[in-house]
């Protein structure tokens, strides 16, 4: 086994008895109560999923294995001369809870490189799509086409022990993660730059740098890629993409089915498309201002006019967070260093200085602070990725890290098929005496 797989197996052996004890000794303990508003409101806030991979702290933002995002970016090993860490190192952290050494990450990078090859039939699937197709539909289909490679399926049909489900799942998940950036770059070049053709992967480069290379982007887009994939990697298990991946995998569908389903959930406008909406709104604002950066008073008036017309300020607010999203802050610091004179970033910066106070005064937003989507589209636009509908593909590559890590652990701990119980409207009315 690889170094990461050995370490993961050690962690699994420690965790299995803890999970078994909770079910055996405390299975009847009450964890949460459910309100009618939660049943009808999309199960929001109901404590009913388990993940040790990440936790969304209302005040500190996402924690990966207990580490805040700034801690993750500081402590994970980095390629020589890079600002952002290896994406492979985050995968190691998500699976084991341990910060990897430089040597452990370099070993994992070699393992990823050995798994990168994309079969020709996957490229044929991508090429068969019309040029006006959604890149997310192509990504989902490309991942699904890889399902024939599933080691889990082969082992399951051979009568594999339940205790070994995690092993085959690890192999499938790591194979898929190594291929996702190559598939994404292939889709990008097919749809938007067919005249340039496709580059072969560079075996000397880490995941983030190789993605930039295959996209045809120069430095510092390698750091942009690392940053983007890391900050989008996971966000607890209850968001649509993570939950969909978990739900499908709970039936013992392999990770290709599950990750394809995750991608489909991410494609919805209420989930993965928010960064597109923010960028579109910013460009509309710039157009209304005639390309001139507004004064603080002009910006305040525009924000108030937007709110008073019944619209929201895209990129502000969050269902859980009650402070500025650290994922926004990471990108803001990058922009202040690398693109402080970018026109769109100047608008983002101007909004950041006025919107929170206005939203507090307005009184309707639970969280007046910017979230990750307020910045991410602007960064991609600056480096020439100007195709809105591709941003969610980038999101999907990053989110696969967390979703697949969770599925490996779900299999290791023997989590059950997910099957919540439904009620009729009449039953709810009778329960609350509403009839």
C-alpha cells in the first residue's frame, strides 16, 4: 500500500470501534429535535449526518479536520516558490487528520501522477458533445463513462468482505481525483479554445500546476488553481453536492456514480452557480457606472437602491456563517497582492467597504458579510477564464476532494443506506392540530 493508504488504514482501525460503541451503547440517545419549518424548509439545520472531514464554524468558517483555513494554508507543504500548498497534501489531511510532511506529499504526488491517464473513450465522450453544451453536463458524463474502471464493482462482484469496502473505494476515489483536473482542462479546451488543441499532462508538476499548464495559463495561475481547489474542497456533509454524493454512495453505488451525481447537484443555480451571478452583477454595476469606479457615496446609493427595489446583494450573506467567509478573505489577500489594479476587483473592494454596514442597517440579513462567491469569479476572469459556465467545473474538481474523502470513510465505518421517513401534509397538520 502507498504511504497515505497505510496511514489511512491505521486511522480506520482506531475509528471503527468508536463508531460501533456509539451505536451499541448510545443508539437511543436523542441528538436533535425536528420542527415543522425544518421538514418543509429542506431539512435545514437538522443534525442528522456525520463527518469528521470538515465542520462549518459560524465564527471561524470551514475547518478541515479541526484546522481553520488560514492554518491549513500555513501548515500544508508547498511546492518550491509557490504561495499555495499542494492540493495532494489537502487530500492527505482530509483522509487522515494529520498534516503531511513534504516527503509524504511528494510520494502522494507521484502516486497521483501514475493515475492520471485518461482513456481515449472518455475523450471520445467529451468530443461527442455539441460545442454549445454545458461543461457541467460534459463533466458529469465524462465521470460516468469512467465507471467501467471501478475496482469496487469488480471486487464487490467477487464477494469482497465489507471490511475491505474502503480499500477498493480508496483506489477508485484516488484514480478519479487524479483524472478530474485533466478532464476539466480537456473540456475547457474543447469548448472554448479548440484551435489550441490539448496538452498532455506534465509528470513533473503537482495537481494545481499541471491543471494550469493544461489550461495554457502562466504563473501565478498554478497558485490560483491550488487556492481554488483547496477553499472549495468541503463544506460539511449537508450541502447539496456533498449530501448527494453521500446519498448515492450509501446504496453502494461506486464513486463514479456518486461523484457524477454530486456534479449534477452542484450545477443548480441555488448551489454552484452563485459565483457566476456575482460576476454578472458586478459587470452590470460597472456598465451602469460607465466604467468609472464610483465614490463611496455613489456606491452606498447604488446598494440602497438595489435593496429597496427588493433585490439582494449577490455574494453577501450565508446560511451558517456570521463573519466574513475565510474563503473570501484568502482570495481578497491574493487579489490585493496580485491584481490590486484590476477594474472588477476595485468594485469588489469598494463593495466590501460599504455593504456590511448597509446590510446591518437594513436589518434583514442574518449575516452582512461577504461569502466565497463574492470574489472567486473575479479572480478567474482576471486570468482569462472568462466563460461563466466553466466556473462550476472548477468548483466540482475542488469539491470532489471532500466528497470522495467522506465516501471512503463512510465505507470504512460501514455507514448505512440513507433512508429518512416522509410524512404527508395531512399528517403534519394533525400533529400540530392545524386542521
